[in-house]
C-alpha cells in the first residue's frame, strides 16, 4: 500500500467510493480507478444504527490495504465513533471522518484520529447547519459535507450543497483556516465542476464511476471536469 500522506493540500481530486463497486471483482475495480487517476479510495462504514444500512468493517479495510496503491479515506457513519477509529487506522486508513451528530465529544475523536497518525475529518448531514461546526473547525484536518442523506448510494445530489460549500469556504477563510472540503453523495459529471468552483476539493463519487462499464474511463472524465472547475 502507498504509505504517503493522503492528499490534504487542497488540490481538487476524485475519490471513488467502493460502496458502489462490484465486490465480486473488487481488486480489478480498485486498479481501474487507480489507473484513471483517483487520489484515494473512499470506504463507507455503516452500522445500521446511526444510518439505516449496514456496509463493511475492519476486515474489508485490512484487505483493501493489501491491494490499494493509493490512500484509503474511511467515512464512519456509525454511533460512538471513538470506539473504532484506532482499529480502522491500524487496518490501513489514512483519513478517517466521523459524523458530528454521532459524537458526544468530537474534539476527543479528532484527537484520537490524529494521535493514531491519520487525518481527521468531521462530517455533517445535509440538514445540519454549518454553525454546528464552530467548535471543530480549528482542529479538523478536513470537513465532509453530505450532499445526500447518509445511508445509501445512488441518491440524487441535493443542489443546496453548492451554497453550503461556498459558505463553508468563506467561514474557513475568515478564520485563516485552509483545509479541504469533501463532498459525498450524488457527485457526478453534471455537478463536479460546479462543486470545485464553489470551493470543494475532495469529490467522492460512487455510482458515477462504478455503475458504468469502464470505471477507469469514468474516473478520467470526472478528473477532467474537476480540473476544469478548478481553472474556471
């Protein structure tokens, strides 16, 4: 596995979500998006409690660490996330985000992630106001804005996310904080450039990449659109 630091320098990049991948040929699908220029692999961890779905756990992350040549970005959609951050980082995670709504003491979770050697992200659901992030912006390494209700892949992008990205960017600049904004949910060719133009840099895409017959080509197209959004 690539042990380099995950990309947190603000450069816009594609982050394929394997929630939409074909697990019968996962090695091939990961290799395809790597060839297509993916910056990281996004792994959604769901517990059937915080969100109404079950996905995967530490064994899958450990297995991915043996086949990925790019870093893993782990998104914990689980209750009481501090109990599990250490296990996922030990399994190979380079970035770990958790939901603000699921953490009674979010600063402790951020600290646990960072002390274990990973980048710490704080995620919020679409209906959670940006003001809820006030207490964590000074400590988080990145912020993840959900652009669908968390729990299931293949949902439609919530257009109001564009304004939310722009507003968060302004808030961060006002505080002299330069950290990436990640967007997850419904990201595809029709909105990727606009999200980058609004200030997002980590574009999590699942169905837009894996639902077609050529994940490598889909990743390349999305990468091109993201680049155009950054230049525009």
